């Protein structure tokens, strides 16, 4: 019983959790969502660019993109955040000045871009070759075929997978505390980490975990429902009335 009480006091101190929740809600949640959106935008741009390079016929484009994807997917996220978030300023590449958010979002975005590249590549390559050949026969160049045909169709097919990756971006923001955020810039995990250190208790981390669950669990159900709907398509009954009306109009 004493061991259970020790576990409860360490992880489930209700008073400490209750005192941490307002700060998590007012400051940490907004900063976490801001970082998530910014990092996701960077990841989408990097992912599309890398996916195009992975499918290129030219080795000079394909190999660097393959190396990038393999390295960023293979390295631990903590090391990647240190290398990008702290390595760039140390190298004199102060792209964002003293704005820590910029380096944090860039680090997460470049990492997630490697994963999104494989998602985009699978989606683009799933486009029927007949559609691509038809567009080329109409005189469209390879670049225009990719921009006007392949990318729009492939992007729609991978939307559920991209939404799932968005959930991983949310959880990845928990690592940016390593870069050292100012008091008003802390995301949820950084706030919980500071409170845990000051109170010698892990209960604030549990409070942050509740917020992460409140965001990610509903998104997970949305992704699963969306994916199921896209795989099954619309019911045949929904298209039947249109078909009947069309036949009647022709008659």
C-alpha cells in the first residue's frame, strides 16, 4: 500500500495537476498548436519537394532526396532537433534571429518532411499510369502533368495519412523544450517539465498528457472515419437517383 501511495503522490497529485491545468490551457495549448501548424506547413512543402525528387528520372536529384529521407527518418528526433535548432545558430546561420519558435518549427518540419515525402510518393505513384499517359499525349510536359494531374489526385488520396502524421507533429512539439524557450513561449510539455522540476513531482507531466490526449484521440477517430469513407467511397444508392433522372431526361 505504501508503494501505491508513493506512485499516486508522484504521478497523480490532484492539487498539483489542478494548479497546472490553467497555465497549460492559457499558454501551453496555444503555443503547441502554433508550433504544430507552422511545422506542418514546413513539412508539407519539404515533403512535396522531396517526393518529386524521389520520383525523378535523374539520379542527381533522386539520390540526394533519398539520402535526406533515410537520414532524417533514421536519426533520433532529439538529435535532429539539437542539430537543426542549435546547430544552425552555432554555424552562424541565424535565419530567425533570436526567435526560438522559428528554429523549433524548422527542426520539426524538416524531420516530418522526410516522413511526408514517403506518404506523398506513395500517393503520387498510385495515380493510374493511363491518366499520366493521356495527359502527356495531350501535349502536357512532365512538370505540368505533375502539377496539374498527379499532385492533386495523389494529394487527395493521402489526406488521411497526412492527418495521421499531423498527430505525430503535435507530439513532436514536446521535444522543443530542449532548445530553451522563454517563459511566454513555452509549449505544454515545457510548462509541465518546469513545474515538475520546481515541485519534485511528475504530476504536471500527467496533466500535459491529458491535454495531448484531448487533442490526439479525437483526431485519431476523425482520421479513421475519414480513411474508411475514402476507401469505401460513397454508397451506390446515393448515385442511383442521379442516374435515374439522367435516363429520364434522355428519354
